[in-house]
C-alpha cells in the first residue's frame, strides 16, 4: 500500500512539472517596460541608430613582394652562406656556384680583345692613308665587337657564380644542398618581403558590390594583433569553382607579421543603415528556421520579425530589421536566467519504489560450525530456508554543493537513507525480524518436532502431542532491523540544453563511500549511483528538478556479526512457533558470522537548486 502511494504521488508530481512547463512555453505580451513575466521574460525598448555597417570576412595573409632565388648559370653548388629563414638585403650573396675555368676563359677573352683592338686600329690607319681597303676595316671592327661580347658574357657568368638575393626580405626554404648540380634558370628558394602584406579574401556575389576600392579595412589576427589596411584590388572575374570574387587588402606591416598563410578577420564598411542593439538572448528562430526577434506590436501582440546581424559586442548584437527605422519593443530572457551563477546548493527527497535487495547468504566464522543456510519465518509464519527479506521504501534525502561548468556540473553530496523491513503479512510483526544460521550438528527428536532454532537445555512445546527436550549448542540468531546508509558522494552531470524547451534534461553518475548499518553491524563500503532527469528554471537563481535514481553498494559482506540471543530471550521468541521461552541462563557457544547481501534502490528524486 505504501509503495502505491509513493509511486502515484511521484508520477503526479512529474505530470504537474511537465504541464506547468508547457504553459510557461507560450508567448506572453508585457504591458510595461522591463516588466518580468511569470517565466522571466522581459521587454526592452530599442531605438534605431544610424550606424556604419561592417561586413566580416575571413582572409589569408600573404607577402606583398615575393621573388624567386634563381641560378643564372649551370654548375655545382660549392657553398651556402645563409641558412633558411635568414633576413637578407638586396644583392646579398646566398650561395656560390663553382666557376670551373671561367676565370681563365675571361683572361683569354681579355687578351683576344686587346689583339682585336690593335688589329682594328691598324686597319683603320691604313685605310686613312689609302693603303687599306674599307672591307678590311669593317672585318676588324666586327672581330673587335665579337671579342667584347665574349668577354662580357664570360665576366657575367663569372659574376653569376655568386647567387644573390633579388629583394630585401627573408629566405624561405632553400631547395638545394652543397654539392648539388643546378641548371641555369632553376629555382633554388623564395625570398619574401613582409614590409607590406596582402590580405586576400573571397567575397560572394551578394556582397562584392557593397565593397568600395580604397575603403579602409579593419584586420584582426587570431593572436589578437590588429592592423589597418586599404582595399587595393577587387576582381571583376569570379572564381570558376566557387563563384566568389577575389579582394585584396594592402596593409603596412610595421614588422608585426612575418608569416604567410595566417588567418585574418577582415571588417569592411558597406555603408550606413538604421540598426538596433538588442541582447543576445532576444535572438530567436522561426518555425522555418529563419533568424529573428520577437517584438510587441502596437496592438500588444507578440510577433516574429526576421533580422540580419551586422555586428557583435560583448553586451549585445547589432541587427537590421525591416521596421522603417521605428523604435521597437523586443522580448528577451533575463540575463541571469541564461547565465546561472556557477556555485549552487541543492536539497532533494529520494523516494524508493523498488528495492533491489537479494537473499541473505551467510555462515558462522568457526571452523567446524558450517551452516546449512539462513532460516526465518515466512509470511505464513513457518520456518523456511533461503531467507529473502522484503523491505518497504524508507526515507532518503540528500543535500549537495556543486559547481557549474557550462553544460557540466560537479557536486559533493551527502545522502541518508533508511530501508525498513516489510512486516504487513505477519500477525505478530516481530517474527518477521528474526533470522538464524542453522548448523549441521543441530539435533532434534522426531521428524515432526524438528525445530531449527534452539538454545541450551529447554523443554519446548512445539505443537500438540509433541514436546522436545534436547541439549545442544545454540544456533546463531540475529535480528534484522533493516538498512541504514549515510553516504558521501561525488557526482558528475551532463546537461543537454535544447532550444525552445522549457526544461533541461540531464544524466549523472556518482561514486563515494557509505556507512551501512545492518544486523547490528556497522561497516564502510564503496557506493555508486546513476541519475536521469530534468531541470526547470523557476527564477533567476532557483531551479526545480525531478528524475530517476539508482543507488547501490559494492562488497556487501558484513563480517564479525555477533549473535542476538539476549534479544530473543528478552522478547520470548523461539522461532519454532512454540509458547515456551528460551532459558535465560543459556549462553550461546558460538563465534561470529559473516552475512552477504546485495543492496540497491531504484527511486524517484525531486528537489530544488539555488545558485549564488
């Protein structure tokens, strides 16, 4: 009966929880500024402001100047003077190519040039005196020019054995090593100049016409650096694969960036428009998935208005709405509703509806006294083995202090539970509590007079025409008063925040240590639990929650249990059902016992949370 009451009341509580949540979900209009509705929604009047609208893009940093380090002659590299990444000036020698016999050939070309000059002078003088032909002069001149060209080519080849940087900048990776052979025209490395940089971005066809050449750009990098630049190029031809247009922003670097390929956020002005600043909590989605806000119109109805976000700030967002530049009243949630304080305390009641408690198993610790099992009265008040006690849901409550990490929570919980023995089926309720470990060497007279529980020398009237007088060692008797738990737990929760839901589902697990009292024995054991439920926001700082919980204990061995003969004697119970009392002078000749029992509780929990 008690189980049914707890289950029905728990189900009724959850139904009321869901019904109230459904009502709170409906939109409500509020008649005064900054008034708070029953579900902590408020209105805020927003006036339009003429504001420069910025477009935000993601771009890539590139050096403005980039040149290739190229070998102008063929030959073997005999020396590399500067390492990868080194800063260089224009005409700094980076590496040296073997000159082979170019020096000797240049000297030979110089001597030949001198000879050609003498020959040309001689033929020219003879021609002037009339002794030489003009054709000889022209042939000598041609030979002279050829000698000059050969010498210049050889000197240039000799000079090109020193490979020099074409610009100021930084040497990128050198793609050759000493001893490698390079060909004329072969690229050896890149030299990049970061004094000026280009931020390259790609803009869609809907936005490219909003950008003007020469407009100022605001650039921010992931490391927090901020720069200013100017739009220097807007492509007229779309990229074939993406359909977007290339835009380049030229930036004076001031030695802030020396890496190519960095990601940059670029803000470009696109003109001025009337915009509204609203809290982030005012943003909403329509049933079709469109982004917008809910406003209160002139007739005091709540309507949905599509918007476009044009800028973000720490305390809100700037939006553009098709509202003809008029002031608006937008709905938003209280900031504290969406940003609960991190530290919280909570209290809850845990009502068990099912006890996962198994049959008792036990034995005496004495070496020779091996027990046959656990015996007790059944609900018909007859002795039977395989004692499986029944329990009723008892009181269980807890208090906790925790910390909120966005969608995660960690808390320390103190829990107390009491599980009582079920005795409603017994006319004499005390009999439900007595149990015994029966020994192999217990004796009795007559099969009909077999009583598993006897102590000392007694004359017991068991039933009509049946009396037993026997002397033997006492059986091991105990009294079951139920379970008491006092646990300290560490719990971890995961909250699932779902848009447009008035409550937040959660799952949780916990582990800790519990102090268990059973059969007069107190011991400490490891405990664990699992939870599944929902949270609902009541006020800016309070929440209600309801859910399912399983609580269990590991290693349920209760050792060194002492017998309860004095309790039996004092209350006059002989678990054979007889009317005789146990001999008060009899003493139990036994040691201690070990009892094993599985323990777990399924139940409903509900309570309150306060954030501060």
